[in-house]
C-alpha cells in the first residue's frame, strides 16, 4: 500500500484559470519549484471528476462557481477552499453540504 506522500508524488496536477497571466505565473512557479503540472483555461479542462479540487478565490466568485466546483469533486473526494477573506467566511461552509448532501462529510478548518 502506498503512503499518502507516495500517492501525492504520483498525482497528476492540473491548474485552471480564466486569466492567462495567472496561468503564466503558475507555470513559472511550478518550474521554479520543480513541480510537474499542466495548466489550462476552463475550455481545456478534461471531462470527469478529481480527487481533490482546490479553489483559491474570494467569496463572491465562489458563490457563482460552487456548483461547478462541486460537480468536479469525485465521490469521497475533497473540495479545498482558500482565498476567502475571514469577514466573508462566516456561513459559507453551510452552503456546501446542502448542495451536496449525498457525498461524504464536511469539515471547516481555519489555518
């Protein structure tokens, strides 16, 4: 059985953004840190779901994108959100289970 670290090392990393400058910056950061990843705009996103979906966006775009993000999370997968300002975070987590009641549990972590 693989350790979580070994599993992570075998992961396929795919970054998606609507902003070409953000994609270029992400590519540069990956190269500088020795991380192999692919980056695309939403039109280039392959069909299907992912074990982990990470979104680094503010609260208002999150409200609009939540259904699309949740649709991309595999059963027993995880949706990880960052970038939400503390003053905007109150109550955001309560929306996710209602949108996705049949899949797994939900936990909010303040880091």
